[in-house]
C-alpha cells in the first residue's frame, strides 16, 4: 500500500486511526467507548447493555467450563452420573477459583516488586552514605 506525502487520516476501524502527517504515521486510539457510536453520548441504557453482555459472556464461559468438567468426570468415572443441574454451578465456581488463583499470584508479584523496590532504595541510600564519607 502506498501513501502520498501530506496530511490525512486513514481509518483502520471504529477504534483506531492512522494519522499521516508529512510522511510519518502514528497509530491513535479513538475515544469511542464500546457499545457506542462516535456521534452519540453515553446513556444508562448503553451501560446496561454492556453489563448484560459481560454477564452473558461470563455465564456462557462458566457453562462451557462446567460442561467440560462434567464431561471429564464422566470420562474418568463412567459409573457415576453427574446431574445436569450442576453444570452451571461447577463452571461458575471454576471461574471464581481461577480468578482467586490469578489474584493470589498477582498479590505475590506485587509483594516481590515492593520488596525489590525497598531493597534498591536501601542500597542507594547506603551508596550515598558511603560516598559522603569518602
């Protein structure tokens, strides 16, 4: 694809644009919020639509994970019947478990960053103190 020298905007999608100015190009993120048009203002209905879509996605993901776990249990233990009413609770508990595991890992990583930060500050202070006495 060739571009002419000069100024212009090349839309990639609703959310990104390439701004061309004197031979250089920059990728800019548009300020459009998901679920809205660029010309409309946010409304409570659009926020409810986004929340409904998010909750529907979480439910669908939980149902899919629950089906997979129930299928795995029935494959390992074919003589044990698993009620179909347990598919959704199993899937949603699996999502919560994954979320808690990720949060625990993130908490440990934050503590590591904090400890390393304090250690580096202490090392810097020790270096400054030693240099002032030399």
